């Protein structure tokens, strides 16, 4: 997912102070991912979709960026019904599908997708730097914020270098096999990548020094949070708390 | 005399012992333009890094009268803009605007100044309108110009460029040459390293031939017609100069050596006229 993919749109979420957005949305993500009730997880997923719609992130693009999380989470949905012991829903000879397994698979799947969708809303509605600087304002150490910022920029560059290393070995007739030689070639290729990355990081550091860098990110313009930002944050926190209270109520009713 | 750069007896060795520079001394006047020419491994990039205080050897480097030393580094970096060979080394922030604003912000400029300098630098390099683009989405030519903008936004008096036209297509190369000439005309001192001998007459008034030590320094038009001297260093003469010097050797031309297309056309006219 490109966290800045949707920064160009405008919505009630886009004009929300990133600090308030990060704190309250993170609480909502924690609240949803800690739910144990399938029905509430479904509600959490619906809420996440609601936030996506409010954020005016083009649904087609948002769904496309959910592709990889779906691929990662789908095995839970497909495997757990067969592996979790419980009341048998269906059985064919030696294979049995358990009710508990289906529920657990669906729970993990829905919570995972809801978390990713909310993360898109949280990070995708402003430039990545604004989110990173908001994290610094929230108390994250400057060094960590710099690591986030520079990693974000250099992940793309590293993937290009990885691509060029593998293109270079393919151009000389190398084909991947399950052999010791393949392992050795891959080891060498990753070693080359490591050395290149080291050399690049040195050059990059010199380039930063040449522009007056002194070990800390220059401060951004101070921005004061508005009442509307706080109200939006409180609303989202209230939703997060309400979900947990609903869960407690369901437990006490059972 | 008012010197932009004054280097005296500069030597530098890498940690593993390789000598990169040996007793290098030269001076460049304020507002001048200098091309560093030399084979691979001649120490050109190493010399350039000294002008910004990024490395330090023995000897002395003075920038606009100030010694390059720890206590002057911020002043030096404010006045010497550095453009690295690979723009990806220089473009570090997630958006172009933030990258160009990185230097001015480090210098502690106010928001208004930062905004003004960033807009100006992007305008000068022809990238206005792309402020929100991420560096990875730019073409290589645009990245080169963006890297130049990151140095220009600090309004340096001296611009140091390592291979400014390497890997550029002809159009992007022309754009960079025109841009550097405009900056030079506005009073910025230009120092660049290059392998492109045809570029040198277009950009520099003076040439420093370097191969770990100073081999020769002088006016571009004098150094760049010294075939033997250039060949000894694994270099060659600019194309037009090479051709017309050969014609001179054959007794078919006796005018002033042309270095650029317009001069070569005039020289051809002269030859045709003599034949008639």
C-alpha cells in the first residue's frame, strides 16, 4: 500500500489534524482487533468501510490496495475451519469443517481487513511526512521518525537495486534451481545489495550534511489543534469504547 | 584578488591508504567557472567534497575567504551548494517540495523565506507544479534538476556539481547547460567535474586537469586544444577542436580553434572562402 496514494483528495478526514487522527484511529484499530465477537467484528468491518467512504478515498483504489492483506488473511479463513476442533458443521469421510473454526477464521479475516482499511484512512489522507511529523509531536523519538521517513523513500530505491541485481544475474543465463549453487548465487546477490545499500547510505548522509543537516529534522511550522479536530477525535474514541462496552454486554448476557 | 575558492597544498588519503589528492593548489575567482577534468579515480569527486567541508585532508581550503573548518561549517554549507552525481543520493524526502525545503529549513529560515526560496528554485529548474510529486515518480532528467533545486533553494554563492550531465538524454543535457549558464551569468560561481570534454567549453571559463595532483590549469580554450596533454590523461579534445586542429596540422586551416557549433560553422565558412 502506498500510504500517500489518496493525499490529493479532500474530505472531512483530510482536513483533520494528523495528531488527533493518529491517536483516535489507532485506538479504534486496537478496539476492533481485540474484539472476540464475530458479530461485533462484522460491525467493526462495516465501520471501517464507512470511514473509507467518508474519507472519499476512491473505493476502487482502496479495494485494490486491500489485495495483499486479503491474500495474507485468506488462509485463516480457508484453513482454520478444517483444523480447529469443535462442533462439526459438515463432514466428508475424514475431513470435517468445524463451526468454531469457521467463526475464528472469519473473525481474524474481518478484524484484519478492518484494521488495514482504517490504517489507509489514518495514513492515506495526508502526505507521509505530515503523519511522521505528527508522530514526533506525539512523543515518538526524532531518530525513529527520521528512520520512518528515510525508509519510506529508500524502500523504493532498494527494490530497484534488488531488481537490477537479479536482472543482471538472469541476463547471464542464471536460472533458479533447488541447488547449492542457487543458494550461493542468491547469497552473493543479497551481499551485493547490502554493500550497495551501505555505499548509498554513506553518499546520502554526505548529501544531507551538505544541506546543513545536523542530526535532527528541521522543525515544521507549529500548528494548533482546532476544536473540530478534538471533536472528531472524541467521536472516534467514543466508537472504540462503545464497541468494547457492547462486547462486555454480550458477555454478561451469555 | 577576491577568490571564491583558494586551495593550498591539499592532500587526502582514504582510510585504507589510497592517495586521492596530493599537494593540490589552485585558486578560482569569485563569479568564475571551473571544470575539473581527469580520468576515473583522479580524485575529482574527492576534491569537490572538500569545498563543502564533507571531508577534510591536510592543507588548506578557503571558501570566499573563510577557512573550511568545523566552526565555519554551517556558513560554508550555506554558501556552497553541492549537487551529487546520483540524484537518488540527494532526494531523500517523500515529496519534491519537502526535499527542496530541507536545506533552507536546516538553515533556520522562516516559513515565508522557505516558501519563497523553494518556489524560486523549482521555478528556475523548471519543476514548478510538481511540488507534491514523490522523487521516485520523477524521470531521471527531472531528478537531476530536482537535485539541483535542493542546492539552489539555499541560495548558494558557489555551486559545486559532480558530473551534472551524466546519463542525461540530449534534451535534458541542453536544459542543464542552459540552466547552469544562466546561474553563472547571475553571478554564481560554478565548479563542476565531468568526463564530457564537449561540455567543458559550454560551461567553464577555466579547466583544472587533475590526476591526484594538478596536471595543468588554465583557460578552457588553451587547455582543451592540448591534444597530447589530454591524451596522456586518458582524455580527448572536444570534437570540433579535434577536427580543426587536425585540419590545421594538414595545412588546411589556420584560424582560431572552434569549440562550439557556431564557431565551427564560422571556421568552415573561412575554409570555403580561402578555397574560392
